[in-house]
C-alpha cells in the first residue's frame, strides 16, 4: 500500500464536522469578537476621560490658583469615569485622582480642618497608585507630599520618600519634590527622614544653577535657610555665609 493511499484513507476516516457544530464555533467566535470590541471601546472611553481630567490639572497649574467648584467637579467626574471604565487598577489614573483631590484644598493652611477630607482622599488615591505601580517614583513622591499636607510624618511617610528616592535617584522632579518637603517640614522630621531629604536637597542643588536658585528662594519663603545651608556641602551663597561661620 502506498503512503499516499494510507494518507487518503486516514483522512477519509476523520469525522466531518456537522453544520450545527460549525455554527456553534461561528457564534463563539462572534461573541469573542464582540467582547474584544467592547473591551477596546472601554479602554478608549477611559483614556479620553483621563485626558480630560489631566487637561484640567494642566490649566490649574498654569493659572496657579484654586479651581472653581464647577471645574473641580467636572474634572473629578472625568477621572472617576476613567477609573471605573478601566478593567483593572490603573496607577496613572489613580495618581491623577490624587492630584485632583489635592487641588480641591489648594491654598488652604496645612492645619485646616475643612480641607482634611479632600487631603485624606488624595492620600488614599495615591496610596492605591503606589500599589498599582510600586516602582513608579512619582506616585511615591506624591504620596509623601500628600502626607505633608496631612502633617503626618509616620512610617508610611518615611517609606514613601525612601521609595521615591530609590526608584528615581537622579530624576530632578523627584529630588525637587523631596527637597521641597524637607525644607518645609525639616524641624519635625526624625533623623532618618532628615538624611533622606538632605540627600535630595544636595542632588537638586547640584543639578543646575536654576534649581539651586529656586531652592534658595523656597528656603527664604519657608524660613529654612539654615536647613538648606547645612544640607549643602558647598554653599558660597551670601545667605549661607553667617550660617557656615556660626558652625565653625
């Protein structure tokens, strides 16, 4: 018997798929296609909503003033829609939610009882953002900043600045934020926290003359020139001269 004959016989013994079976497969394939289309449309809707929310934040940052109640509500609705439409926890969207919650209390004193609910909501959103993207330094720095606004310098705060510095050791945005936190809160930080922020202060000052100048401007505004001068290994600036002389 030839190989070709055996092959033909084997093929002829294969059961022919029934019309019903073929229709079932077609139905299943169609349903899978619909699920895929639906999933893709949900991602698109979620992305558009997040873009809308981010646009509000950019506008508020340019203006440098608190958003109107209506603008804030629209932005909050947009980011909530983006989060609920996405099929899983999205760290970027949760981080944006944290920023929007912070903007609701923009310009209010750190000890404001009225602003505490929105600041706690911001911290919670940013906490979830770090869980969704544990290696993303921006979320950790943002969580530390949220803890600053709650005047909560606990273990979670320490962990947040540690992780931010660990995952973004030379990113100027990360070091600038940690340095800002340090200059504002240095008197109430413990030794471990002070060591972390001092490292970021040094890295920020070394990054460029512009960054160094901005550090001194912030230090003057927050009455923390002594902290800044002591944190810098080499500070020839005039404001540091009496500080360095007093340390001798």
